[in-house]
C-alpha cells in the first residue's frame, strides 16, 4: 500500500466513464493489445486508448461496453499509435486485465467520485 493522499489529491485524477465505440487489433504493440475508441460524450468526445486486454476480451465483447478511464494524463505515444486516455482495470491471478466499468448504464462522461 502506498502513502496517504488527501481528497484534493484524489480530485486531480479525472476518471470518467465512456462507451467503447471502436476496437482494432494492435499488432505493432510489444504485448498483445487493442486500439480502442471510447466515447466520453459532451466536450470530451471520442478518445483513443491502447489497452492490453486481449486475455479476457474480443472486439465483439468490447463494443458497447462502458469502461472507466483517466482522461487528464498527457497523450502517450505507443509505437505508431497515440493513446489519449488510460483505460482502467485490475489484474486477475495470472496478470490478465479485467476492465473496470459501472454495474448499470450511466451517461458517458460521468466523473468518478
């Protein structure tokens, strides 16, 4: 466990919900990954993310799924792809990523609190 933070520290991390509207293979990635397009609605719109989530997910199971992502990190170049948001998940016992998302549908762009 890491050190204690204050609530204002937590508020600096902008975690929003969005719906996956596009999924493509990412064969140039060092580890198996997908290129995602996630619709956050409103002013944020559609953002791109590279996600190493191929263990538990296929393009068909990802399309339309709501996920949580950090939207206020600077964009990151991953090979030939510019990732704009960090899609969030937890590792399973073998290290495969399990995505985080709401248990019921919510409006895109909602901020985690």
